[in-house]
């Protein structure tokens, strides 16, 4: 299956993906899909995104070897792809700059976003400040408490941060509130979705804007002597994982290993291991693996990591 999915354009990726949304969002998603289809074939768009990646984000990010850590891993040679050194401190800026450019391209003046750990919110607030866009970020109340520094950074950048007090007060509920905002303000507002989830075209766009991670990493590994035996990435919503994995999908000799949040243990019911402990279902507009009960109701996820505390993938 991998070769057929590598580079797939959606809306479906095998049995997953698609678009399951209220009618009020269909026109906005069609507009965004059309704008993205045109942008990715426009050399000027690609050149501007490349310029921002180089001069604003600080790409390419370096590869750091960690021999002391490797000494605990049976002697393996271990290297880290340092997305933490990007401007704003994570991989999220890669995707946000692309979607912010699209927002300007379709003539909207306001962006909204969801955030868990706060990194996507900080990146969105930063891009909005750069491109003179009004910005509102939805964040679960529990996450605002455990990520207070990022809340302060977003507000410093001029964003309005809305703590979400419904449900589990985490990322899942922040996405729900962002959708409600988008439905109410679709004429002026674009939703900058932060992860490889949600309705088409978000998974495709996020993968494409994040694939720079894997493209650089693969080239850097070849400069060091050859392809790695394995590539590992944490998996919450999946944006950094697909960004890293994409370049290696057709390399049969490279193991791709996603690490989910086990929380208090997969057998406890308090975890965020959607692939291990979930089953196919619709969440936030797309078919994916979802933590759900016997009746198909989405179950709360649990992880000490706000960025991995999500019941889908």
C-alpha cells in the first residue's frame, strides 16, 4: 500500500481521510482546496515559501548526533532532527507559514487555530503578526494551565487566546470550538489546522508543508553515508511524523516507527494511543483511528504531553 499512498493528493488516503463536515463549511473547504491546488503549481508561491523557510524559519534544521543517549540504546548511532531550533521552537512553523500565505492569497483577514502544547498557537500567532492578520487561538483550559508560558507568548504576539472549558478541556475540545468559530465567521476567517487530521484538504496540505523535515533528513543521512535503519517520530495528530516519514515511504530498508502516548498504560483506558487502542471512525471531519466506546462515541484521551493528548491521528 505504501507506494500508492506516497504523494497521494487526497481526499482519501486508502480508507482514511475524506471530508465529513457540516454544509456551512463545504464552500470554505472547496475555496481552500482550489487555492491550494493553484498555489502548489505557482512558482511564485513556492519561491516565497522557500524564502520564508530559509530567512524566517532558519531552515535547514541541523542533525545532531547524541552518543551518550545512544550508549543506552545498545550501541546504535542516534541522530536527532532539530526542529526545536526553528523560529518559534518547533516544526509547526513549517505548516503555518504555508497556510498563512494561502490565507492572504484568498483574501481573508483573520485566522483561527487550535493548539494543545501551544506550539501551533505560537507559530500561528507569529505568522499572523508577520502577515498582518487578526488571530484567535483556541486552547483547552487544562492545556492553558500546563503551558502558561506559550499562552503568554501568543498574547505577546497579539493573538487572542480563548481557554476552552467544555469536555475534557484539551486539544480535542479546542478543535471543536475552532470549528464553531469558523462556521460563524467563514466569510472573513481561515482555519489554520495544525496537524495531519481534519477534512480534506488539511491532511494533504499539512503533509506537503511538513515534508521538508524528511526531505532534509534524508539528504543529511545520505551525506553521512547512507539511509538510516529506522526513523522514529512521536505521533499525536501526526504532523511531525508524516513530515519526517514522507521522504522514506518508498525506502524498503528503512523502518518507520511511530511512538504513541501510552499515558497511564494502554490497558487502563487513560492513554492517547489511537492506533494501538482505537478503531476506524470519524473525528473532526475525517476518517481515522479514533479512541471510542462500543457505541462509537469518542473517548477522552490522556497524556502528560499536551501535544500528544488527542484521541485520533
